[in-house]
């Protein structure tokens, strides 16, 4: 019972018209959390770009708790600050700093994946 209440408190309410956008954002988080995804198409640049742009929008949503917003902001900053230094995707996949970013993405994903889609009247 406490688990259900806890999940309900953290559940983000999103307008049903934003469902496709949010699903794309969650998919970008899902890609980011897997440290070996940089070895697959589309690679590092595309994975990070797919996350950064929608994140700038989602981070402003009032339905996020302050904790969710802080973690998402931290992840956003880490992704932007990650210094690629002309590394190959293989080097990035083996980089402990990249692994930290992926672990943080996993935490953020778990916090943001549960949503309730609402209509305008709710």
C-alpha cells in the first residue's frame, strides 16, 4: 500500500496532447541510460541531442516535483558538460565519467517514467 501511495505522489501529470512528445523524451532517457548505446546507431552525438532539446522543455513543467526537477537539471548539466575531447564512441562507452552519466540517467528515468495523462478539464 505504501508503494502505491509513493508512486502516486511521484507520478507526473501530463496533458494527453503531450503524450507523443513525452514518450519520445522518455525514450531518449532510456537510450542515455545504457552506456553501450553509444556504440549503436545513432551514436553519442545523436543520443545526447535527442535528450537535450526536449529536456529543456520538460524541465520547466510545473508537474515535476522539485526533487525530479533537480535530478533532471543535474543530468542535463552533466550531459552538456561532458567533454568528448574527440573521443570515439568506443572510448566514450568505456569512459567511467560517461558511466556516471548513464547511472544518473537511470535514476532520472525511474523517477520520470510513471505518468498520468490528463485531459484539459482535469
